[in-house]
């Protein structure tokens, strides 16, 4: 997180960080670390957390979302953040909750390398992606506002057109 910060990977995954969140006046929304953490905790509190995890919903911090509406986070069960396992709430998976005994960077590496028994996300866009492209959120925003698709570099169709 200190090296790359928040951003997107191939327009299929968003990495969230506290400094990149924007909150509307009525509170945190979708796509912010605070908002996704609140959603993840609400799901845990109402549907129950992952089987075998002895922690409460307040121990969850979201760090990513997939284009398949999955939420990824950490279970803060250790004083050392390097020991926090990755928690995935897979929207279309059964069971919804899955725990991976690795950190965020290792989880993403294994996703790109197809190094799990099965794809851990509802959408397989990044499963086995040998050359994923990360775009920092500021660069993504700059490209978007200049009429360029942040991931393809191609002009955005309909950019600047006015519709009545």
C-alpha cells in the first residue's frame, strides 16, 4: 500500500485506501474504504461471519472490491498487520466467506498466477492474468477527465457529447 496506493487493476478490481476515499455529505458510500468496510461488517453481523473465525464484525477492514461485487478485506486478528489474513466476501460464491492465509500482495499474486485451487472471486477477469495493469487512482481520474479510457488508452466514445 505504501508503494502503490489506491487504484484500479484492468478495470476489474479497485484497491482502496483511506486517503483515496471520498465521502458524500451523508456519509461513506460504495467504493470507499470506510463504505466498503461498513458494508462488509453489516453482512458479517446480519448473516454471520466465516466459519471457524473467532472474531467479531468489528475486526474486518475492507481493502478492495471486484467488478463482480466481491469485497476483500483483512481480519485484524493479530497485533501485527503482516499476519492479517485476507477475507473475501464472494457475492456469487458458496459459501460467501473465504479466508486466505496470506497478505494482500500475495493474494493478488496468487490470483494472477492461478495459484489457488479455484478463482477466489465471482468474476474471473484477473484469474491467470499474466500482465495485469495497475493505474493509480489519481492517474485514472486524470485520464478519465481528459476523455481517455484509463486502461486501454483509447479515446472514450461519447466524451464531451451533450445529450438532451
